[in-house]
C-alpha cells in the first residue's frame, strides 16, 4: 500500500467513517486504511460504501461496509455493535455524514423588492421541513453516531472523534442558510464534546474543508457544458490559492489530529483546510 503523508501509524485501530459512500469521506476511509486501521464504512447507500471498501481491500487493507441511517439511534447502535463484533471496539470515529437540501436554499443571494410575489424561491419560501432535514442530517447525524460509538471509547486512552465542519461555520455563505447554521452547530458541538469527554481518554476535533468540487455541489459550481458558474468565480476569487482543493489535501490534517503523539494536547479545535479562504477579507 502507498505511504501516508504523515507518519501516523494506526495499526490495530478500528476506524468508523460515516457518509463513507461519498467522495471526501471515502477518501478519509482510504487514508485511514493506508495508515493501518481496520475501517468500517457506513452509509445509507450500502452499495457505494461496499464499492469503496472493495477498493481498500484491493490495496491490501481491511474494510467492511455497513448500511446505516445516522438519524436512527437504534440503527446506529445496532451497527456499532456489529462493527465491534466484526472488527473490534471503535478507536476512531469520523462523522462525515451531512449535506444540504434544495428546500432549504434560496434562489438568489440578495432579497429584492418584489421577490415575494415573483417566481423565485426567496427567504420567505424556505420550507421548514427542508430546513429541519438539513439541521437533523448534519447535527443529529453527528450526535447520534457519536453516542453509538463513543460508548466503545470511554475509558480507553488514545481514542478520537473527528467531526466535519465547513467554511460556512466561520461566515455563512449566501443561498444556504440552513447548511451554514448546521455546520456552525457542528463546530460548537465539537468544542462541547471535547470538554465533555476530556476526562475519559477521548480527544474531539474537527476539520473545516474549504471548497472542493464534489457530486454534492457540482451543480452549484459547474454549468451543464462544463464551464464554471458565476459562483465558482466568486469562490476562486475569495480563495487566495486560487483553486479548489483536492481530496488528498485533507489527509495531512486528518492524520495530524489523529496522531496521539503529535496532537496529544489538542482537543476542541476546528482546523480550516481551505487555501486561505477563511483568512482573506476580500481586499
């Protein structure tokens, strides 16, 4: 197997990744496996998770896919018990499940007079159910798996929870108020959970990715003919490094935070990996 970007040895560790059927979280799973961990890939789409698990096994790693709805407590607890039987007790949990919903998104960046009656989805047209879904998927979808798997961590030194926040948590992006608010909640929850578990051997940190082009956001970033949208132009103009991130560029931050020697005194932090987006004022 190829070497990691950091000398973080996770041999013998059991790592659980939620949302592992997606591009970024499947990359996390592969990174953890390359560091020696046995990886459980959880996703509502078991077929997608299984395909990535097969890729890990083809590289010589140990991986197993599980169907899991992170919003169902009983299901999460059942999967946690099965992972423990199959691979052993969880040492690392990466809470990657999350996402947005069109019903919680406005069509325009700025409200203008007349939008209430216009054929456009304005702030006043945001669907309460859609907003609730986004908050639940991101916040409860982090809290419930943490309950399920942290049971196996408490009292065992060297365990870690990594949450996935976002640039939205620092400054809300236009059009996506629910997703921005939900990710702000993830950053806050990361700090809360770090304090709560500080006496029982669990460090809790988060990664806040900048802008990566994935299936989840491709319609916002690219036109049907493959040309960049106006939103892409704004993003790149506000990113000092002038490009989207590559999924492999999250590896260093992930492995650093999981390194119990290099990051032994680090808990409750949210690490931006954003090409300078969060540091740039625009002028």
